[in-house]
C-alpha cells in the first residue's frame, strides 16, 4: 500500500487581521504558549491550551468553529495548526505571534 503525504497549507493572518475578525461568533483563538508565558498576558477570550496538550484537547473542540492559533512567535502555533488541520479542524495561524500583537491583553 502506497502512503501519500500531503503537506497542509495553513492560512496565516497578521495580528491586525486577527483582531478584526475575532469578534465573529464562529472564531476561537487558541493560545498554545506555556503557563508562564500566558501569565504575562493573553488575548482576551482566547482559550489557553499548551502545545503539549493539543493532541488530547482536539477531540473536545467543535469542528464547526474556525480556530486561530497563537504562540509567542508563530512557530509553535503553526505546528499545532498543522496537527489540528490533519484532525479535520478549520485552522489559521497568527503570523508573528504575540511578539507582533498590538491589541489588548489580559493578565
């Protein structure tokens, strides 16, 4: 049996674009940073799921929603987005991560 590998093309949005669309009902922002990073500030209403917990958390996520993945720089969130995409979820990555986020954060 031949195995075919498909590289997922994950859409990316700038932090400004994320801030504009995150008010929509169907959008869920997921922050995959570690607890100590999130303690310094998280996007309001974002759901915190550390990267290592993503595989077990995926089964509890609603496949009818659109997810925007966030981390410090955009690399870890891209890994999470690729994994979630393989699991059938609709995902977008925020490029530049929290380093480029200029919107409000809650501590």
